[in-house]
């Protein structure tokens, strides 16, 4: 709710035309302000607790003056001292309670903002177009989601709360110093301007270091994520040591930036500490002179000294607040970029009547190149028609664009020219969610999620909540998966491991088929496995696929002769277009055709394989 609204509100403001840094600062102040608005109670408690803290030196000064008052008898003094102390105890109790309430409220609303920030970032990532993921790297995005949000979170939770308190106390302390002794105050505060100048310089540098640190960290995370999730490959090539070294190099970059930050911090904190002591010393010096000349009482000087301490402590608090805030800004830069990024793909469009769609597919003069490689066109003026309810097998040399054809139908990318239509409707006019809800896919290497088999199958349903156990069993039976799943000790509740590593290739495929069945799509996009399964598995998968294809429009990237023979038509892709299209037998008839050459090669290869096996 609020966080997303307020976080993105700044992005549309005309402020964007002013210096981005200024804009960024303003938007952060704006967000902090919204945080405060959302917690008026917290601000109330902050005011009460700060007022109590700041009145303490004044009241304690009064106590000291009561003690030092001459000319009254001991009893009167004791009586007024007692009542003063009792009153002060009450005031302090109220202050303590208000402080506790402030910390609780600020902290919990800050965490709420972090939660909203994480949710918004995740939703922003998931709505980006597929080309965005071709360019970005998983580990980096994960780092944004976990480390950067934590950093920003820290800077707006505890930090903001303590920082505001420090600001309030410094302001109140300074005013009280002026109230107690204007001349002493103006003398002491001469030290503030040079320190403030230093702080601005320091903050700017710290922010840039923080941004670079988060970037370096993202790179390290990226490397770790990729290597850990592909551990089997790393191990197979025996690259553990060299990967550890590469990772260490990446973390060295983080470390060297951290060391720079340490130097910077050391200098800054040294200077602020020093200036605090100098302030105290100058109070004693100048105050001592004022007292000697009867311009101040000992109580006033004590009060003043306590205020100076308070201001000193607040300034120390402010410096760390300021440091954390600047680091938060640095880490936030990338987050805000991600949050404000509008997907290049529209997410809406109209929907057709669910029952009237028949599933006729057509590529009309399609030209396409991947956005990341726009100079290398994959298709040029490609045309292909798949009548409703028929099976179209797609064949072609490796890299001819068979998978790309499927991606275009799923509308993961849009063609650069030409049109792809379903039942005569340009798919660019259709709601992509609606479109995909009518398309089922089974890929060569189906990806399963690390949850139970039951949940993996249910993932296929458009409405996952409405899926019954009976539906899942039925889909599993049709997909020839029921028996092997029930044979697992935990049956349908068996957890399949990350990407389904705990299952065999054929098992994964049959679960993927069950998943597609549950969706009951009009259109089916299949990528036949190239890797040979054993005869038993092969037969089961094949049978499941045939059942899955019944009564649907199917585009299948075919590798098996039987699939090609059973298809209603075969399209041969080459040189960025469809070079041949027709029935298997017709295409074989063309002695010069690419299809015949491909088939001869395949037959030759199969013979070779069989000979090798023998
Ligand atoms: N996401 C991508 N970004 C940029 N180029 C890509 C992308 N995916 C594939 N390509 C390129 O597009 C071309 C066609 O790839 P595609 O995967 O469609 O071929 P294919 O016919 O399915 O190949 P194979 O039979 O080997 O799987 C290839 O040259 C490939 O390098």
C-alpha cells in the first residue's frame, strides 16, 4: 500500500528534470515525511521524550541551585529538595515510557516500509519483460532484493528514529543554551559551521562508496548464486578452487571499498569527537570567566554544561545517523531504479470468449531479432499457418530458430515486423495473461520448483486454489506419472529438489506433461527431448504426449521420426524463414529439399548409434 505509492510517487514528479541527486534527496525526505505522517503517535512520543530529556539539565540546575542556596535553613531546603526530586522522578518516568513507545512505533512502521519495499521490488522484477532477464543477472537481482533493501531498511528504521531524536535534542539543546546564556552559546557554537561543511563533503563521498559497495556485493552474489546453483557442473570440471579464488577476488573489491569507508569514518568521527571536547572546554573557559564576573550562577553553568554534553552526544548521534542515511541513499539508488522501471511490455489487452477460441495459429511475414542482439535477425518474412486442431512439427538445423518460434507464440518477445495471430486476432492486442492461460508448454528440460510433486502439477492450473486432489491424480494418470509417483514413500508429497534434481529426466517430463494437462489448453507448444530416454521411459513419455496432444492445436519441435510421421504437417526452418512445409511423405519426395537431407542425416546418425551400441 503506502510504501509503493509513496516510493513511486517521486518518480513522476517534474523534479526529475532538476539534478538527480537533489531530486533523490528530496524524494527521500518526502518518504521520511510520509513515514512520520503515518505514525503521528510516534512523533508525539518523540516530542514528549525529547522534551523530558531536554528539560532535565534545566531542572537539575535548579536542584543544584537549591542545594547551594544560602540564607535558608536546612529544613526548608530539605523540603523543597525532596518535592523537587519527587516531581523530577515523575517527569523522568513519563519520559522513559514515551521513549519506549517511540522506539516501538518507529521500528515497527519502519519494518512495514521494508516489507512493502521488498514486495514492490519483487513485483516490479516479476513484471519486467523477458528481454530484461536476458540482460540482468539473477544474483544481482537477488542482492537488490535482500541486501540492498536491508541496507535501506536499516537507514530508515532504527536510524531514522534515533536520528530524528538526535535532531530534536540538538535543536532543543541549542535553544536552551541560548536561553540560559546567549553570549556563552554564541561563543561555543562557532565551532558548528566548519564541522557542518566537513559533514556535507563526507556524506557525499560516503554515498558514492556505498553505491559502489552494493554493486560489488551484487557481483559477488551473482557469482556465488550461479556457481552454487550449478554445483554439479563446477564439480564435474573440478573448478572448486578456481571458483573460490574468483569469489575471493570479488569480495576483495567489497573489502577495499569497506576499507576506504573505514578511513573516511575514522576521520569524520575523530573530528566530531574532538569538536565535542573542544566545545566542553570552551564552555568551562568562557563560563568560568562569566561566573567569576558574576554573570552566571553555578546552577546556570551546570545546566549549560549539561546542555553542551547533550548537544555533543546528539551531534555524535547525528553523525552516525547521517552516515547511515547516506549509505542508505547509496544503496537505494539502484533500488529506486528497479522500482521505477516500467516494463517495455504492456500487461493488458482484450480477452476473447474462452469458449469460442478454436486455436488457429498464423505467422504472417514475421521479422524478428532478439533485443540483446538486434543486428542478427532470427526470422525474416517468415510465414506459417497452423490450422486449428492440427499438429505442426517444426524441424531445422540447430540454431535455426525453432525455440524462438515458440517464444514468439508465448509472446515472450514481440516481432519487429509482421503479425502473429490466434483465430485471426493479433496477439499483441490480447491480454498476455489471458493468452498464456490458453497455451500449455512442455520443454525439453522441464523446470520444476523445489516443492512437492502435487504443487508442481497444480502449478499448471490457471486457478491453483480450485485444483482438487482428484484433478491432480487424473492428470498424473493420463501423463503416465501416477504409478511412479505413488511408488515414492511420500507419494504426491515428495519434494523434488531445486529444479527437480531429485527426479530422472523421464519422470520430470511426465510431471511436466501432467502440469500442462491440468491447464487444459487449446494450444500446446512442445519441445521434444533430444536426449534419449530408455525404451520403457521413452514409450511412457511418448504415450503421455500423444494423449496430451489430442484435440488441441500443437506446435512441436520434433526430433523423432515417429513424431514427424504422425504430424499433420512439417515445417522446415532454415535461413530465417520456413523453407519447406507439407506432409512428411511429400517433403521426402523432394530429392533436393532440406528436409530430405536432414532426414538422411538423422537416419545415418541413428544407424551409427545402433552400430555403436552393438
Ligand atoms: N535470449 C536470446 N537472446 C539472444 N539470442 C538468442 C536468445 N535465444 C536464442 N538466441 C539465438 O537465436 C538463434 C536461434 O535460437 P533457437 O534457440 O531458437 O534455435 P533452435 O532452432 O531452437 O536451436 P536448437 O535446435 O539447437 O535448440 C540462435 O542463434 C541463438 O544463439
